C-alpha cells in the first residue's frame, strides 16, 4: 500500500519511511501541508497520515480539504495532542494514532485498511 505521510519533523518522515518500506509499503513523505493535494493526485496513496502542528497549514483544515476532495481516502491523525484527537473525527480522520517511536499502532491501522480494501 502507498502511504502519504505529512509531518513537520524530518526525522519522523525518515523513520516512518525506513520502517514502513521495510514492511513492504511505498512511502511518500512531505513537510508541507500545502503539497498534499498535488501529492494525492500524483501518488494516489491508499492512506494519508497527518501529523499535528504542520509548518505551513493548519492540521484540521488540511484534513477537511483532503476529506472534501477524497471522501473515501482513509486518513490517520498521528498526534498525542488531546485537543486535536478530540476534534479529529469531525474533520475526517477515520483513525487516531499516538505520535511515538513505537509504530505498532500505525502498523495495526495499515493492516486494517489493507484488509478493508481487498
């Protein structure tokens, strides 16, 4: 499955790319929320993972934009910020994951999405 990851932290992008590609996924990462619409059109990901406090776009606004343009595209909000987690579902996030170096939660979500689209 192709995964689009949007996060403000280059080290997170690097870690996720290394780990999830080792799991057999294709990973596209960006620091820019503004690049997401173009990347979705070009890369056609199976899931979008959105981090909090993006450098150039409000997280919830980005999620609204993605959900409006691609209502069937699964989205994961990847954050430990309580206030965002509470509001995430009303902004299009189907899944919530805690932003940690333990990637088991995200792996479980990806597996669930892959099962659903088979």
